[in-house]
């Protein structure tokens, strides 16, 4: 057990050291470490939850450019998944209308977030 913990600590230490050496944005470092913690702990929801909190608290409240760009990236990925799903013939017209509505809302939110970066 101690060996596994030491391996996890080494992975985290190396990632943190590399990120600081490369002068990465502190929020980017936090997200990278959070992703590793989630993977190492087996908690699938840890990273997405923390990522959402960072986007909300730092991006929307404090208007941090990195956090806003991160939120735009999340929304863009979600839009791609919705667009792919909308091509599935198993969905009926009502479900497709909801997908189109979701895509429009995502596009508007991305535009709003882009305006916050200025």
C-alpha cells in the first residue's frame, strides 16, 4: 500500500514540478493536478466538479481569462457531442428540436463568454 501511495505522490510531484518549470497558468496547474487526483483516487466526478467550480468562480466571477477559455472549451466539446447525437436516427423530431435548442444555447453562451475575455 505504501508503495502505491509513493507512486501516486511521485506522479503528482513530477507533474507539479514540470508545470511550474514551464511557467503554466496557476489555474491550469490546479486543473492538471485535480485531473490526476481524480484518476489516482478513482473518483470520476472529482475533476469535472472542480473544473466547473473553477470556471464559475474564477471565470464568471473574477473574469480570469484562462478559466473563461476553459469553460468555452467545455461548451465546445459538449456541442460536438450533441451534434453527433443529433445524427442518430433513433431520436424523434421532439428530441431533435431539444438538441437544436441546446446547440443554440451553447453558441450564445460561448459568444457571451468570448465577450468577457475582452
